[in-house]
């Protein structure tokens, strides 16, 4: 399940006594986890991982107050996780998201991909953006961590990675503004 923690000062938090999100379908039978929150056009959009015997996939939740939530259900086919939405549309028409496909075939390259959507529900034009780097701290897998944010010169994305011994680290990528 997922719970909400609230704070007025950013240091002291009160965790809501009841879960904000409990499994509600066969695709969430084993649980819900790994939320990523992005404010888009005044609404908080939350991607989270739905886990079941059918695999893992990413679902979407919306809220304006973190008290009432609207479920949109799965937005990507299995197996996808680490989905992070960009906080604004590109060229005022297209939503973007980083994803991490988790293929069970061939060499299992677990990198960061970019997908496009007209409505936050239907995604396409998937393409790799960053892949694990052989011999580096992120040689086994990488995934998006935070909502990308604009900086001078583009978008900054903080990501996580792991080496072949599963030692995790954090890195950052600067992407072109377009």
C-alpha cells in the first residue's frame, strides 16, 4: 500500500493512519509501490508500480489534495517501472515520461527510455535515452528517480544505478531543452 506523510516545515512529518492507496485489481494483487509524484497543470500525477503474478506495470493516480485520489489504471504494458513524468508539456501538446523497460530476453539492458503521450494515458514513440555504462558505477542498470526539472540549458534528471554487485549510486543527466 501507499501512505501519505504530511509536513508543515519539511522536517517533521505525520504519517496518515490509513493507507492512501490499497491494491484494487488483479494487476495489484501483490501490492502497489515505488510512487513518483509530478505536479502538472495544478494536479499531482502519481505513477506507481502495480505488482501481481502477471508481472509489474506502471499505473497512474491523480489528486489535488492528497486526500481524494482518482485512479487511471495501468498506463504501460508489463514490465515497466521507474516511470517519471515531466512537469510540463513539450511544445504545449505532448507529455513526456522516462520509463525503464525490464526485458526478460536477450541481454536485459535496463536503461532509461523516453515515451510520449497526448493525454497521459496512451504512450508511444518509446526510445532509449541512457543505458548502463560498462565498467562504471551504473553498469548493471539505471532508472529515473526524480521529476526532471528545468535548468539553464535543458532538463536535469537525477537517476539511480547499480553495478554488477548491486551497489547503488546516484547520478545526474543534463538533457537538451527540446
